[in-house]
């Protein structure tokens, strides 16, 4: 017996409803699984440099003495160092700017040879005391006079002079600003050459910085004493640099 039209319509409706539901759901699934397009970006590095004259110096000076006994060498060293301390204070160096950086007492050995000129076991012939002092000099115009004074008063060891900048942070920040400006200038240049427009800055990272390398003047004390000369010092300039990396969106 043939189906009635009404029965056919009723049986077809569930299939039509299901097909419509699937059609509506599938695009949503496709959209959910489709990855977002990554933004186009340009990555650029900039460098900034700022130069300034040093405003402080660190002087490594001290006294080395010898004696037949450790007590004798120590007494001689103590007397000499007291004069050095007094002279530095008279030259305007505050106690907070003087710090003992090394102190040592050790034996001095003598090489003994027997009658047939063969070396024997060395024996202690005396003792040596070394007292090293780090002095922070804030008045560089007075540096040469201070060096003359400590040597005259008995310092027989000057192992190094290091020039530096006491407060480098403001200069470091200035170099960072210069680095960002340099990176932006490069980005504009490249974007213009490529025919694209720059958008917002996505990230800024510091990729490195450089502080001034210390300058050392060594082994001057003995020659100063021998020649009796004043010591002209040239501090020069020191350069602080910074490097930054920018990631900028391309519109």
C-alpha cells in the first residue's frame, strides 16, 4: 500500500533537521581548528654610546719590607704604612676611601751551595711583609701630587691605577635611549625600502651593554722615586655602550 504524502513529509523532516544542524556545526569546527595568522614583524638591533671623562681613580699602592725575622719585617712595614696613611689623610683622602686589599708575611729563602757547587736544600734567610692598599681618589687634579707624596713617605710598590666613573648609571641610561633611537631609525629605513608601514612595538629587550674597561698604569713607584719626578696623569675618556633589540609589527 503506497505511503501517504503526509507520512513522507514527516519521515523526511528529521533528516533535513540533522543535515541543517551538521551544516551549521561544521564551519564552527573548521574555524576553531584553523590557526591564527602570526603578525608580520621586523626585528632590529640598535646601539647607543655615551662618552665621559672619568671622575675618580683607584690607586693600588703599598709597602714591602724585609727583615731577619718576621717581627722585624712587620715592624718596619707597620712604621712605613703609618706614614703613608698619615700622608694620604693630609692630602684630603678620607678613611672610608682607603682599604687594605692584601697583606702577607712569607719567608725569603736562600740558595745554599756546597763545596762542589751543588745546590743544597734552601734555608730561610729572612722574612718579607707586603701590605697593599687601595685608595680611592676623588680629586683627579690632585692625583699626581698624591702619588708623589706616598712614594716620598715610603711606599715602594705601585701596582696599578684604574680610572673610572663614580656614578655610571645616568650615562648608562642615556646610552640605552640612544640605542632605542638607533633601532627605530634603522627600522624606518628598512620599512621604507621594503614599502611597508611600521606598527606598534611588540617587545624591547636589552641585548647587552659595555662598561668602561679599566686602564692600569703599573710599576711606577720605583722609577718615580729614582727620578724624583712629578707624575703627570691623563685620564682621557671612557665610553659606555648599550644594545637593544626591538620587535616591531608591520601593518
